[in-house]
């Protein structure tokens, strides 16, 4: 960093007022300023002291800043105080918000070499003496709705579906001979998918199994 003494003084008499400024180099943070081992605080960006009846040494301590970068394709990572750099051993915290239709699958910092803690929706880690990359991966989620073209007396007889991860195996359980709320018994003909006219036949197990994808997500109606 650079220490600039007002009027470029290199000596002074006792009780003379001395002012100076400090400017860290790029990628460094100012940590502490001391005059003869006494810590000084800046006022309006300047440091001031009265010259003692002895020689003085201005001692400035800096700490290197390391970069924080983020890879997050289907969500937003927000670092507290919008930090893009931090010094070693500094606490860094961040939150993650997945896009609609996605959930967080994994969070890794420097390929897992930097550990983090989680408190509800906030993640925290101690900055190492190196640049870090926060990588967040997500998994897509799709919805399957199971419904009937009759009102069932026992709605719990049907189950399956909901919001699930893509590529998950979905099991839709449909009663083969349901009792309607009108008191009549019915026989399952099959399933209609979305607005398709074709009927999906169900075997005697009463279970329809498929892998969840963009093509298979949607509404299944028992007919």
C-alpha cells in the first residue's frame, strides 16, 4: 500500500500535527495502522497524530484479498454484503434461491475442499488463503396429477404423483373396481393422459409405472 504524509514531511518538531493517508494496493485490504505501536483510527479518511519528542514509525498492516466466484445455472446465489472478495479466515455467508421448477441438488466450494455450515437457508464458510468458486447444481422437478372422472367414495384408494424430481420412477395406484360416491361400483377402463384421446390400459396390478420426464409429466385421469 501507499502511505502519503501531508506536505511530504520526513521530520517534525514536538507537538507538530502530522496527517497522512493510506491507500492499499489492488487486491489488498487495510487491516491496521499504528504509530510507534499505538493503533490509530482514521477520521474523514485521514490519520492524525501529534509528533512526540522522539522518532516515529508508521506501521501499516494489510491482508491479501481473494476472489469469490459463483457458478449457478438454475438459481440465484446471493453473498452477504455482496462480497466478491474476502481475506483469509474471514466469514463468508450466502443464500441460494432455486428457479421455479428446480430444487438445490448440491453445493460445493472449491470441489468440496472448503467445508460450509448451514443455518436454515444461509450457508457459511471460512475463507481460505486462495480464490474460491461456489458451485450450486440443481435438479428439475415436474408435476404429475392423478384424478378420476368419477367422485370416489374412498379417495385414498388412488395415490401417486405430486411434484417429483425428473427421471424419478412414478407409481400411480388406481383401484380396479372403485366405489363411487353415488353408491355404484365401477370398473376401471384405463387412464387418459392430458388431452390425449387414447386410453392407457392398466393390468391387474392396478399400478401404472413410468419414468418422469417432460413428455410424461401432466394429468392422468382414471376412466
